[in-house]
């Protein structure tokens, strides 16, 4: 934490502190030693909740007698709702009500998690899952935007720490559920405990935020501020590049990870337990890269590392696909995870760096583009049904190839004037 705490400078927002020329506005985050850890806990909590809900699905299905169709609704409908609502919620982050939206999102997310633990019917459980989607965007994505705005010139390094925290949360989900089961408890107690922890985390986070006093003029100018922020960000050609590269990078991140267990089981002929272990091997390599990047990742080095890791993946991924032995495929998974580890933090960090005074607006735009990752996953599945999974997974190489071709050789400075104009 290096910069002093001030309310965010929101153009057009009356009642918000303005900054003198030459000073750098910082987000509404008070300077406290534990501030960074608290924000990282928000991401860890969110990913822990997601992974816990995923591994608990067999227990939930048996307890409530759900059909496969109902399970599909639980998994898919919240994503659809988030895609429609989350960008508008995130745009509020660059207005005087931004920190209030963060706290409201945390409260709703915790309440929805408690409701899930108390649900006795499918309808209640579906309502809880639907509530978590936009609430997570408000609580987690806006927390990320606030954190990045406070760490200017260290966007990629901060994003690496953020992603590492989320990966730890992913790994903790199965362990937490297993601990509750070993203790003679059920998935309900796990959800209730997680919901209570979410309420406590929201209260702690609120102590690290400042809440600008809202005036009648600020409320009246809210719509104009939203339009100004969005138009200013969309005028930045460099931002559009990073926003488009993010979903392409997802081909070798979430899409690859989603199909990896199936590939190992169906193509490499591994038993399900070994296939799950293979997916964990990739995740361990990915986490190792995040920990390293979070300790030291200067911004220029981040962009160069992105290009080099993409080039190495273009070479290594076909070797992994064509490796005849399952053992060789397993041995190559940690290096593949390690090589992919810089992509999201560097791309997201560079997107933030192009518009440092509009981090929440950037988060909204990347939220929209990220929905393309779901389209890519569906496309790979459709291709696999026609030509087989190995051939379909060759399409994933488009991701690192695009990064290699379209990533600039050096980071580009932000264009604050273009955003403010």
C-alpha cells in the first residue's frame, strides 16, 4: 500500500472529492496493513464457494432427489442471469455508489449461500444459486477493480496474487466438504458455515472501504456518469485488444481444464480417479506459476512473459496431444499449467492499465467478453461430437497462437486523456 487514501474521482459525480492536477486519484480503500489480504480473501472465498458447490452436487442431488435436467438448470441458469445483469452492476463501480454496491453484493452473496444450505426444495435452491451469480459480480469483481486501482503500475503482479488466491480456493473446496463429511456433517452445514463466513468477511471488507457522501446532484448525474465512463473506455483501441484476447486465452485455461478429465479418461484410457489426478497436476503447475508471478512480476516483464509462454505452449501442446503414453501426458500437464499461469493476470492487468481511472468499467467490459469462453466450450463439444475429442481439442491451440500474434512486444501506457475526454 503506497498511496494515500482518497475518495475516487468520479467525473460528473457531485459531492465527490476532486484531486488537484498532478495528483493521482486512488480508490475508496483506506490504507491499512491488512487491506491487500482482505481483498485476496474475497477472491479465495468466492472460488471456495464455487468449488464447494461443484463437488457437493452429488450429495445435493441425492438429498433433494434432483433430475439431470434440474442439475443442468442449477449449473446453467445462474451463468445466464449473471451474463445479463453483471455488466450493468459492474459499471456502477466507477460511480459514487461503487463501494456501497460491493458491500450489498457481499451481503446478498452470503445470504444466498445461507439460503442454499437451508433449501428443502429445488425451487429454493435454484433461487439461491441464481442470487449468487450477480451478487458475486458485485462483491468479487468490483473488489478486484478497487484493488487494482490502488496498485497502479503493478496491475499484472496484483492480478497474479488475486488469481493465486482463487486457485487456492478452488483446491480448498473439496477439502472443506471432505472435512465436514468426516465430521459427520452434511453439505448443508458446509453451506451454512460458508454463508456465515461471508457475512463476516463482508463486514471486515467494509471497514477497509470509504463511502462518499451522496448528494442529490450525484444521484441525478449517475446515468450521465455511466455513459461517460463507458464511452471513454470504448474509445481506447488498446483496451479493445486486451478485452478480445482474454476469451481467446480461455481456450487453454477454463475450456482446456473443463475437457481435460474427459480426455484423460476417454482418450488416454485412465480410470476416473487418475483422470481427476491429472487435472490436479495441471492446477498445481498453474498455482506454482501464480505464486511466482505474485512475488515478482514487473509490468514490462509480464507482457514479454505472456508472449514467450504462448510461444512455448504452441510448441508443447501438440506434443501433449500426440504423446502415445498416458504417463507422458501426465508429466507434461504441470508444465502446461505453468505456461498458462501468466495469461489471465497479465491480460486483465494490461486491460486495467489502459484505463486506470475506470477499473470497474474495464471489469464490466471484460465480463461481457468472457461470456465468449462459454461459446468456445460449446463449440469444442460440438466439434468433438462430429470429429472426435482429440481433433476437437486441437482447436484450443488457437488461444496461445492468438496471444503470440496479437500481443505487443512491450506494455502500452494508459491513455488517461482518451478516457477522460
